[in-house]
């Protein structure tokens, strides 16, 4: 009899673990965006079949070609505190899943107890006071719910999907961190390049001011030209201070992302010296968006909501619990393990819900939560489509803007050369030189920022297409 009682939970467990649930069959919602990328004049290059690797197939170590930037990103992946928090969230979700999964199995406990009681004579069956003792040792299962209708399995599936969602959230945090470090590195390089430019501008402006001052002292020019030249020196001094501040702040931000102080030899000198990331292709279909970490995380949350409906449905059906023990008992401690002292108990319990309005409300909540998860999933796809479309537009337009800006810089540089020559020959006033200087100064800054935007666009496109996997 003991052997049958011990084997009974094992047999029931075997059949229940492979049973069905009341959760509805999951079907992935139809993607609420076009299957192809946008077309039109702004997208001509993007749909022309440029031979390039797609982002999900390209590890970040191969996409980022700058060796120093690779080392900084590796440091960030190891030391960044925000990423560490997301990793710990994954561990927590995994532990919760382990708890939910363990609910399917019975908990076997060993218990030992001692019982003593003094009974007065008027209550004793013998008519005299007596003391009774009982010693027992038992091994058994206490209140194990037999999951006939899949309530616990549905909750286990929900915990699994939530765990997988946190894994994707962690991967998404990695992708965001990689792109953030790369963008901060590029911003620092651009600001350093601008700092070099304004420093050189300050030196040339100061030299021009000193020359004009000497000409004024010799009576060859007016005081107005001296003041105009001095104003340019003061503007350049202010810009030098501003870009020194920006580069220092850029370094502080990069150190924060990396989680440690970055050695100076790893920092960029200027934007020109930075290695350009590899070119990537969006592919022909927008289905690549379904591989993005945030969209995969949203889908896992949707699956979790779907599984939760199964648990809510199971609440309408009976719940069966089993308590069973086998052991030995004796009135004396010395006789506890003697022959013939065996005991057992078998106590199944069924709870049939008759009326509980909360059950229906809870079921309605799970259905509403699933609809919310569907809307969030669809919104994640729409947001991703818009982000990629914006990046593709910029990829096409920034090349045209960069070409136009370079032509503008060349033209203004020639204008400045001619205006300076005319002023030195006394043909034109110094005002023409100042106008050309200001225009050239702004055009060069604009050229640097457009070059930064071009490289930045490659990083944004890589991120929005779901790239960033480990090598």
C-alpha cells in the first residue's frame, strides 16, 4: 500500500506535465506596416540594390571599424551600470520562471513531531488522570494542486514569456549602449575638430588684428577697421572657450557610458581620423523589423498575456489538491521504528467554484491586457518602421547636403582669398574681408557637422534595423 501511495503522485505528475491548457492558440498579429520600404525621390539609392550586409547579420565588432572605439564599447558592455541592471533583471525573471515551473511538481516534506498531553481524571476514559505521548515521523506531500485544467501551466508559460522578454530588453539595451557610445565618441571627435579650427581661426584673427593695428598706427587704415578686427578676435576667443567646454563635457559623458575613465590614447583626435563604420543595407522587406529586440520583447509580452487568459479560464473549473503522507508513529520514542508502527494518510480535496464575481472580472482583465499588448506590439512595429524610414531618408539626403556644403566651403574660401587680396591692395574695405571670414567660419562648422551626421546616420540605421549582436 505504501508503494502505491508513493507511485500515485509520480504517475499523476507524468500525465499532467504533458497535458493541455485552456490558453487560446497564439497567432502573431499581422504587421501594421507595408511589407516594402518607402519609395520615392528621397529613397532612390536605398532601393537600388546597393551591395551591403544587412544589420541583423553583421556583428557590431565588424560594423564598428575604429579599433579605439571598439575597445571603449567593450569597456562599456562590461562596466556600464544601466546595462548591469538590465542583466540583473534577466536573472530575476529567470528565477521567477523557476518558481512558476516548480509549482507543477509536488513538494515532498519530511516531518517529525512529538505530542504530550495530560488528561484529568474526570475527562479520562479510565477515570484517573493520565499523560499521553505520541511520536511520529512522516514523509509526504502537503496540499499539492493537481493541474488538470492547466492553470499552473498557463502561469508557468506566462513567466517564461516574461523572462524571454527581459532577455530581449537586455539585448536591446546592449544595442542602444553600443550606438550611444559610438555617437558620443563621434561627437567628441567633431567638437575636437571644431576646437582645432577655432583655435587656428583665433591665431589668424589675432595676427590680422596686430597687422591692422600697425597699419592704423602708421595712418594707413581707419580705427573702424581696427575695431572690426578686434571684434573677430573676441568672437574667436569665445568660441575657443565654448569648444573647450564641450570637449570636456563630451569626455565626461563618454566616461559615464563606458563605466570607467577612458585612457587618453583611446580618445579621438578629430573626426577625420575616425574609422568609418561599414555600410549596411535595409534589405528588400520590412520583415527584418520583427527581429528587433524591442519588437521581440513586445511579442513575448503579448504571449505572456495570452497565457494569462488560460489561467483565468482555468479558475472557472474545479481545483483538486492532494495531501498524502506515509511514516511511523508510536506512543514511545523507543518504539518509533519497530515493526507494525507504520501509518499513512490519503486526503484528496476538490474545490468547485459556484459563485465568485471576481472570477469573471479577472477573466475580463486578462482579455483587456491581451488587447493592450497587441496594441503595444503593433505600435512598436510602426515606431520601428518610422525610425528606419527616417534614417533611410537622411542617408540619401545627407550625401547631397554634404556635397553642396563642400562646394560652398570651396567657394567661400576663394571669396575670402580674393577679398583679402583686394583689401591689401586698397581696392576694397575690410568689411568685405570680415563678411567672407564669418561666412567661411560658419560654412566649415556646417561641413564638420554634416560629416558627423553622415557617420551618425550609419550608426542609427544599424541600430534601428536591429543590429548589435555579438561576434
